[in-house]
C-alpha cells in the first residue's frame, strides 16, 4: 500500500510527459502547415488572375465573373492571413516583441472560440508598440488573457482589449463585460497567466468579480 501513491505520481508524470511530447509535435506540425499551405494558395491566386484575363473579353458576363473572382481572392487572402498568424504563434522566436501584433494574432486565432461562446471582441490602441519581453511568452500570455476573459463573459458578453502607452510602459487592459462566467473553464488560463508573468516580464493584475466578467491588466516596460 505504501507504494501506491508513488505509482499514481509516476503515472501522472508519464501523462504530463506524453502531453508535452505531443505539444512538441503539434508545434512542428503547425509551422509546417503554415508554410506548406502557402504554395497552393499562391498557385490558386495565379490561376484566378489567368482566368480573369481570359474572360475579360466576354461581353455581358465580365461583371458577374469578376464578382466570383473577387470573392475567391478575398477568401484566399483570409486563409493566407490566418495561416500566417498560425505559423507565427507556433514559432514566434524570429518576431519582434510587438504587443499590438500579439493581440492581433490572438484575436484572429481565437475568433472562432469567441464566436462559439457568443462573445464579441473589440480591440483598441496603436498599430505597433515594442515592449521588453520575449516573443513566445508575450504571445502566450496575451492569448491566455483573451481566452480567460472570453470564458468569463460567455453568452452575450463583450471582451475589449485596449493597449494603453503609459510613459516608460505599456498596459494591455483586457475587460470582459456581461454574459455568463464559466469559472472552471477560465481557471486554467488564469493559472497560466500567473506562471507566465515573470517569463514575459509582465506586471499582472487579475480581478474576476463575483457577478462575472474580468479585469485583467498586463503591464510591460518599453525598451530603453
């Protein structure tokens, strides 16, 4: 009987290691997917252009065909942008520590999560702002803050991500308003915020009112 707790701990450790191993593989798959998918997308854009040139002289049909071709271009552009964000999120080491860019990637990649939860996303702030952080923890901590706020504002709530320059620092205010809070779903992401704060060189403040919603503040120093 004395060995049973040790066996449970060992099994738990093995499960965690399997998850870490799988996450390592998924990261490589994500990077490969983002790069490999670009070639067929660009090939489709080329062929759309060739089709547009060939049907350009067909009278009476040009306008209707152009609408279809424009819709195809727009769809391909959205997929291309999504794959670009996906690849950058999976392997951000080469990216600058740009806080608004990290927010833009997170909102793009987790738009489906927000829409499925019935939450509207709103972003405010400058288009670019470099902070003193490493790219990977910066992207991760922003993503966890977004998902936590979504889980605390489900079914009709709004999550606002507002970047505010403050002298030698920049604050990302993530505010969840309205809706219904699923605290058990938000808790793992809130715990991740605490673990990541030091690595991301971020001063963290978390408020989760009993009535629901969230007040998350992530403050980063600006580079000297």
